[in-house]
């Protein structure tokens, strides 16, 4: 089963886009729920975002340096 | 592990795992963007909730905070009702009216979370007071964080719990941070349990990440409370492994500190201590995961309240008592002789006495009440009642925030408290408990709580300067969940008091210092005779009904308290219809409407600043309903109440100013 992970609503102000600073895992890596999966930049701070499922990171939809709206799918995890 | 049944230990373990996994599941739902609102989570603090609640019986109680999911699961609320509440569903434990910060379930002994820091402590003390007054064996555990220690509500609630040996366990979850501020920055002595000694009871600091240590400390505290030796303060040292709220990345927690506490994780430590087997862990973990997965799926599709139900659960339906009562709108009493002439203070005293005699749940709580040789409150209303009801005249410290919280807590448990302040101005101190708790708890709980609390407050400018004189009606009339009355005579005072005690909602009664008819040392200069013929038979004056004091044709004068008397002085010469508004919330639009449609002119008379007063609300209400009616106000100017008599007299509307206001509006409309 694939689980789509969305950009979390961690902004202080409504409607701002959040940027992916860097990914902390590569496509194909096994990932665990709760591990730091990527770093994002909000209007307030740079912070880590935890992985929401156990499985394999199959797709990264938003690359480092890109900004997207809250709720945009940023990664797909194949749940084992 | 000697002395403990394996099943008992595994039960505690499973409850902690359930809390951790529930919180993680919720966290990821937020990350996904599927859950509304905000959250305050308790990962890392599972042992405090489970340790304390395991020591309680199912009919004991807890109060909680905005960080209450763990407390709820530990006290026996189900993950489904909790998850549904977080999703704002009608099937949630508070029918979606509470949300994450206010989870609770009265049928399971948990008051909805009180999200005002320390606000739950006086409430819990009041619950404990009710158990003591009614000889019930229950105890209350009140959870709060380290941040609560700096609040006045902590001091006031704890002090009263100490004075009266209340069965209250004060559970401080010290997780080192109030939001992002470290405890060392906000207290000179950060050993919180030390405070207990200064109040005269026992305090203890416990490793809050050791669930058995917490359980044993709580068990001891419960036993002490049940034996009448409460309260007890438990300081549980723990650590929050998550942000204060959902967007908090916790950058203020140093990395080495986080890691050190991770080593002391309460679930892992307990697993090691009881040497949990792989099979046991697997069984528990699978069960918890399955339960939570099902709860999430169901919560996502759970029915939401209909928008048309927005105003449901604001007020409780009245709970009438069996005795038949006469409902009389106006003081129209037969001359048959079954009445006496009483002043307001005497009539209130008589009403309180009758109610206390008829109903053991009624008690008085306030300052300087029930002191032999004392005043009977500031204006003699409760004079001598301590002789007849020594157990039910609760004389408090000077602590308005605290004892209004106690009164609210006791009312919530089914008592019928009458709380009074010496001067209405002091209600500002009590307003958090009145507005945030007493008025809102019914709504926040999805209609499961009733707060049948009667509050009394003297108002009016009477030679005491700015801080013992304000007309406080304006500050409380627009509060949903609260009813407000303001009698101008003794008949109404007694009748409204009795109606308030039967109402099932918090009712605030304003009384005017110049109308009491207080005698002796408490007599007021400039007093106005507000005495009435008060029947010997039982009666009530219903809340929500105005009274026509004089019928007239040319203009409607709307007033309450002292202003009714001043308006009456000029009513004849103006041919005015004088309405004693009397119930300020709710307002009797029917009576007012009938009059203003007839006269076409409304003059609202209010003691107190003109801007933002109750008069503004009445004026707007008339303008919206009957736009052809001309409206004006006669009120005080926008200044604090002055002391010097010449200015005080200029401040307070009088008969001349009322007359002038009326003449002006009549001339304008005819000119």
C-alpha cells in the first residue's frame, strides 16, 4: 500500500508556502514512522519533519529548494 | 517485581503504550493535515497520568488541562470518543464542542480540560469541598503543569484546600517548561513540592517517569485524603518529548537534555523493569495498533454537529423542585395580612434561610459571612445565619478568584452554592472562574455539566471612590451561559434569588448598596427605601421577565436597581411608563416591545458610563426590532466613579437628569 505524505501545516501565517531545505533519506531507503525524513523552512524556523509510516521511500515529489503549499504531496512511502 | 500481579503491571504498561501511540497517531494526522485545530501532546509524560489514575477509583474525579489526552485515556475514556472529539464530531466525548483542549467525560469522572493555566485547581477544590459537605468518600486529583505554580489561582485554591482539609491531590506534572520558558527562569525555588509546607500540608517530589513510584505516591495520597488528611501535593518530575503545541519544534530544549530524558523514557524503563517478554509486547502493541487504526478510520467519517445546532447546550433547562410555587411577575399581594414589610437585606436573608432549610445542597460561600459577632457579609445579608447553619456558611480567605472557582466546582457536583463578593468591583478578580468556567462548562462538555451557581454582588456609587462603586452589570450581561438579574425592591430580591437557586444555570444577581435597607453600623447614607410587602408564602419571580412599575402613554423609561426609584420620582409629571428591566440577561423583549410600540419613545437610564453599557444593548435591541421608536440614554459620563460628593452626585443620574432626557426626546420628536 502506498501512503502519500503531505507538506505539514507548520506555518505561523495562513497561506504561506513552505520550502524543502533537504531530504534526510534517499529514494529506495527503508524508513520508519517518527524518523526525521526531511527538513523544511517555515516562516518561523527551519525544522525537521517526521516520517508518517513504516516502509520504503519510493518517490520524492518536491526537491530541495522548492516551495509548496501546505497539503501538497511531498513523498510516497510503500508500506511494508 | 514483588507484590504486584502480572496482569496489573501489564495493564499499566498497555495504558501507557495506548497513550503514546494515540498521541503519535494524532501527531501524524496533523502532519497529514487531516485534523482541525491545535494539539498539546504528552509523549514522554505517560507515567504521570497512568500512575495517578490507577490509584483512583472509578467514582473518584480528575481535572485536567489543555494537555489532557493522556489523563483522559488513563481515567478510562475510550480512544474512540477522544479521537471523535479531536475531529470535532458529534460522537466525541464533548460532542465536538470541546475539542482537544477540553476533553473529558463526566460519567467517567473527568471534568473537561480547563485550558486556562491553574484554572482547574479552585474548581477541583470546590468538587472536593462538595464531597466533604456531603460526606462522600470521593477524592479529586487535579493535574496541572509547572507553569501553574505562578498563577494566583494555584495559591488561592491550594490555600482553601489546606484550610478545610479537602480530599484533593494536587498533581504537578513538572516537565521543566511552561510553553518555552524553563522553570528556573520563573521561580527562585524550583522544588515545587516545597510549597506544600508553607500551606501546612504534605508535599512530595516523585520520579514522574517511574510509573510505579507515581502509583505508590498517589495511592498514599488517596488514602490520606479519604481519611480526611488532605490535601497532598505531588510534584512529578517528567519531560515532554514533543512541542508545547503542534507547530512548536522545541528548539529551546537543549539536545543533551532531550537525550538524557530519552534515556529515562517511562515506557521503556517500565518494560525493562517488569522484564516484558517479546510475546507480551507484541500482543499489547498489536492490540493497541488495531484499536487506534479502527478509531482513526471511524473518526474520519464520524458525523459532525449540524450548523443549526450551534446554540444548543448553552443553558440548562430549569430543574424545578417538587414544591409548588407561586410565580408572580409583579409585587401584587393581597391586603389579606399574610405579608410583612421587609427591606432587601432582610428579604434576601429570609430567602437564603428558607432555601437552606429546604435543601441541604444550598450553602453560602464568601468573605466575612458566618462569623459570630461579624457583619453577615458587607451589607448584613447573611447576619446570624451561622447560628442555624454552622456547617454551610463557608467563610473564605480574601480570595475571590479562588472561592468563585470552589463554588463553581461544588455546583458542578450538584450543590447549590450562593457565592457573594463584598463589592461588585471584586468580580474582576473572580471573572476567570465566572466567565471561563461557570458560564462555559455546560457548552464545552456538550451539555453534560450543569452549574447551578448563584452569585451576588453589591454595586453602585456610595461615597467610596472608584474601586468600591462601579456598576458591573455591563461586564457580565453579554456572557453566553450566564444569566444576570438586578432587583430594585425586596419582593423581587427574594423572588429572584429563589428563582436563581432553582435555575440550573449560573445566575449573577446585582444588588444596589443604597437599596439594601441595611441597619446599624452597615447603614448607608443616602439610602432609598426599597422595602416591599413580602408574602409569608413561598414564591418566585421568574428570571427573564421585566415589570411595569407605572403605566404611562408618552414615553417608556427603562431602568433597573436604584434608577427605577429615581425614574418613578418624575414618572407622573411626564406620564411615563416605567419598566423595571430587572432581568438583564435574558432581556424581556416582549414587555419592552409592547411598551415602546405604544409610546414610540424609549429612555434608558443606567448608572455607569454611557459607552458600552447595558443601555447600549437595550437601545440596539429596540432599534433592531422597532426601528420607528426614538431611543436615547441617560447614563453616567465616561469617567471612573469619583469620591468627592459634588462629583459623585454629578456622576450618578438623578431624577432631574432623567426628566431632562425625557423632555428632550419628546421635544425633538415634536419639534
